[in-house]
C-alpha cells in the first residue's frame, strides 16, 4: 500500500526516535515513526509484574550532567529518586567475601595504590580526548591499536588490581574488554564526563531512578503525537531519489523528504539502501558489534539486607553469576529488589542455562552475601537484549581496535537526506539514554534548519 507523503520518516521509537519526533512536532513538521516492535522505548523496557511492582529490564539510571533527562522529567512531572547507597558493599574475589565502604573495594595496600594510579591515568588520558574527533589526539593511532584489556593488564601490577578494574570496566562498557579499543574507552569516558562519574552512584551515572520506570518518560513524550507512530512496521528498504525518499516496510511504502535512522548499528546493516550507504559506513557496520549484558532481578517482600547495614552492592569475579549487583527496590521500599548484571561471556554462559538453573545460581550466591533470608524470594525475572531481534545486544555498539582511526565519524555523517541518530551517533553521553535523546534532537534540528534555509 502506498502511504501519502510526509516530510520526515523516523525509523525506531526508542528514546532517540521519540526525541527527534518531539522536536519535529514542536516545529510543526509532519512525520511518521516506523517502529519494528509493538512498544516504544527500544533498549529501555519497563515491565510491570503487578500494579505496584515493576522492573527496568533495559536502561534505568540517570545522573548529573544528563541535563536533557532531568529537563524531560521536569517537563512531564515525572519524579526520580536516589539509588539506595548506604551501608557496606561486598567484594567477592577468588571465593573470598569482604565488605567495604565507598567505591574502592578493600584490597592489600599495593593493589589499592596500583588501582588508584591506574584510574588516575585513565582519567588523565580521557580528559585529553576531543569527543567530536577522538582520532585527532596525537596518540590516537597508538591508543586505537590496543584493546582496553591490553592497557589494563599492562598497567596492573597485581592480580587483584586487574580483577577489580576489569569488573568495573565490564560493568561500564558491557562487553569483554578485548572487544573495544583503548581509544573508544577513553572517548566513552570523556563523553560521559569522567571515569569517576561513570562508576559512581552519588554524583555519578547511577544516581537516580525514575518512579514508575524509565519507559514512562518515552511514553509521556510520545503522548502528543501517538497517532503518528506505527508499530510492528520494520523498515526493510530505503530508496533515495532526487528530492524524495521511499521507505518500504513489508507491503507498505512511505514517501518522505528526509529519513532519521535511530536503530542500533547491526540493525542498520539489515536495512537495504538504494543507492548503498557510503563505503566508510558500510565497512564500519561490518565490524561494529553490540555489547552483551543481561539483568537478573531477585524480588523479596522487603529489602531485608538494609537492616543488616548492607547497601546491596556487590562486585564479584564468580564466573557463574553476576559481575555487579545493585539494590533496585522501589522508592518506598515496599519490595526488596536485587539486580545483577551479567556481562560479556558470563552473560552468554548464564543465559544458555534454563531459568530454574539461573535462579538457583543466583540464590546460592545471594545467600552467601546476605544470609538465609535470601533463600525466600517472591519472584525471579531476568532478561537480555542480546536475544532481542530488534536490539541485538546492549548497552550500545562498541568501536573495536582500529575503527576510530579508519572510519572516524562515518557512523553519524548525514548522507543525502538520510540522517543518523541513536545513542551510537552521540558525542555526549554516548551509549546512554541522554546520548540517544541528544542525537535524536540534533538530527531533527538539522532538518529544521535545512527547511528554514529552503524557505528563505
Ligand atoms: C540492560 C541495559 C541497561 C542499560 N542501562 C542504562 C542506564 O542505566 N542508563 C542509561 O542512560 N542507559 C542505559 N542503557 C543504554 C540505553 O538504554 C540506550 O543507550 C538507549 O536506550 C538507546 O536508545 P536509542 O533510541 O538510541 O536506541 P534503541 O532504544 O535501540 O531504539 C531503536 C529502536 O529502533 C527499532 N528498530 C530496530 N530496527 C528497526 C527497523 N528495521 N525498522 C523499524 N524499527 C526498528 C527498535 O525496535 C528500537 O525500538 C542500558 C541498556 C540496556 C539494554
């Protein structure tokens, strides 16, 4: 079926697509959003288990300097609350459990000094990166030729230092550390302000959670233009002709003057383009894998660990379960929820087992940390976006060794009237929801400015 033309087609109704649509709506420019799934939010997905019980299966935290997220909360009257961060944290290293306070786990003094020096070094290097052009740093070539893991191994003098920084970085980047270049890691850190900001709860990227779940924000943003959203409409092909684009989704064909693409890179690769995308973009897409992370939630009648002065935070090298664990209970503490991140190969292994086994693994670990009460959850739920046809992984795609030097900003470059957004096109808070919003807004602004010029 041929659908009457609209000025802009937006592909994908994650935060980036919805943010682009909001800008176009406010500017009075006509658009349609084509979304493959039957819901909005993309890599943000809030699941309600009961009226008063929900879990964020995808993105959930916001923190200082994510200004657009706080502005959106204010605009739509959506409340947020402090992530629970009181009491003792746990380090589970080589089978031994130790408690500690603050962000640095308790280790032998040499490992502690080593960790401090290493983190400062990463901070110093990241501060020198220009997020608009990471490849322009005098040492960019050198930093792009090694993986983050190579760098951490070289700079870790003790096993404990390496293991702790490795788990921390795996949680930040959601992958094996051999999968991204040092240069990408430095860009990512700079793009999110600093390493400390990315790690921290207080004054960091994990500071706040949204009352009612993160997906609420996307729903609130889309309420004003819901009728322009088409679900279960995966885009298969885009044909660019002079002055017009044809967007094909199944039996339907849409025409538009501009298209904004907000899909994750592996899914961009699945769309057929006529004429083809630039060779730089295609070559980058051939080697631009997504991170791998799953979340598991153990739900209790109350956050009982708080009574024993535990924060619920754990850092662990146990290969069978999570890397990190957080207290994700609701704001009123009506339920107690512990959320574990399984990352990289650990995620692949964990999710290859059946649910009964996954739950049993988690329970036995939680009993070690918090005692017998952990044996009595009221519910267990887990999820990984790696299994999702329309995400293919998360948190975001990662630039491997050599990619920044070879392809530079090819990913986000406009091609004709094709505009590229999504968190992977962001230079600020790249990989985060804030980045997705900013990239969506920039793509919309590019079209708005172009249209203004055409009118003059
Ligand atoms: C487990 C997990 C935890 C995370 N934690 C955080 C966090 O705490 N804080 C934070 O800021 N970020 C976090 N993130 C990252 C954050 O969720 C993402 O950066 C952000 O949601 C990406 O938004 P996006 O709009 O760029 O892409 P997406 O959300 O992926 O949106 C793209 C949309 O395009 C659709 N699509 C794909 N292909 C097609 C097609 N061919 N046609 C039509 N539609 C298509 C998809 O269905 C999807 O809805 C997390 C992510 C995950 C998965």
